[in-house]
């Protein structure tokens, strides 16, 4: 009986120890606490919230395609200046005039010489027709045995000589016309005109000033379309192409952003800087931007 009681107490002790061990190995979850997130879900969340590469910021000047210094093409004295700095001009508009009196007189003389040579040519052409008629008549008379062979040959030689004179006069007329054309071109050089629609950025001359060939007279610049030139790291070669969209901002108007589109990407890398040259053209009106400004160009980082 005692042996049976001892066995029962041993079984109770064993079950109690097992329950104690189970209670120690488990941690209770407090009320209101969130359940633990599986490791795979944590990895997915980290991947979704990881920020992408930032946009690339470059800087470069705002330029225009047409911008040039107008220089004197011949020596002369400035007679009159018709525009001031800041004047908007159209293509072909007269900006200044050099003294052209001597050239005008030379041109008039060359024109008279050309007219005189043309009259001589007409005279010789008429003489050639007379000589041709005499030659034809002499050939007929010689064929009828009315005149000697020498008379027929004389009429033929006279016709040939007259034809040579006609050809000489034609060449003289061509020389006279080219001389006149040359003077007309020199006369055009005394008229300083705008080569394209533009604005006068600078004026270097004044009335009565004597200028020499290649002296600067005006600096003219177009105002549109505006472009920006900048450089990108060589890693962008093949990732930025014609048509890529950009954002342009200047320090003068930091609150304004202007859309632009790439129009030219250099096909080679500059070995000294490991960069590629890029040109973009601004889209839409940009009244507050001017050629020569420095701009910041934001390029969305291609994925």
C-alpha cells in the first residue's frame, strides 16, 4: 500500500516539473501588442521604402545659336550710326553707313564703261552680219566664175576676222560687267546690316570715326531659341539621348523652373574630364532668361 502511494506521488512530481519547464520556455504577449512580422515581410517593406538615386544637378551657360561680332569689311569713315545698344533689329536692317562717295563714283564709271562696251559689241555683231552677206555673195559669184578665187577668199577672211572681233568684244563686255559687280560688292561693304533677327548687345563705333578692316563695329545676339550647354559624367553616355527632358533653374529667378529638351549629345568623351557635352533647348516662353546667364540643370536620374 505504501509502495503504491509512493508511485502516485512520483508521477505527480514528474507532471509538475514538466509544466514548470513549459511555462519558463514561453514568453507571454502583452495585451494590445502587435504580433511579430515575418522576416520576409520585413525585407519587402525595406525594399519598397528604400530611396532611389537622387537627381543629377549640372550647371552651364544659357546660349543662343546666332551671336556674332560684326566687323568692318573695308577701311572707311563712319558717316552715320542708326541703332543703339538694346535696339531690336530685323535681318538686313541698316545699322551703320560708311562713306561711299568714292566707290559710288567708281561704280558709275564702271557702269558707263560696261554700256560702252555693250554698244561696241552690237556694232561688231552688225558688221559680222554684213561680212557674212559679202562672203555668201562672193561664194556665189565665184561658183558662177564671175570673180576670181582670191576675191572669194578675201570675203571669207574678212568675215572670220569680224567674228573674232565680236568674240573679243563679248569678253570685254564680260570684264566690264564683272568690274562693275566688284564695285557693287565693295559698295555693299559700306552698309553695315544685321545678319539675322537680333538685338544690338554692344555698339563699338560712333559717327565720324575712322575704322579699318576687321575692326569691331557691333555685337548682335539673337534672343531665341534659348539653349543650355553643360557636361555630364561619362556614365550617362547612352542613358541621356536626344529628346530627354530636363528642368532649368537660374539664380536670378530661383522660383521659376523651365522645361527643356536635349537636342545634342556629344558622341565622344572628353578624356581630360571624363565628361560628355550636352546641349538642351528650352521649351516655351522664357521672358526672364537672357543669353549669358548661368543655369542649373536638373536631370532625373535614369533608372
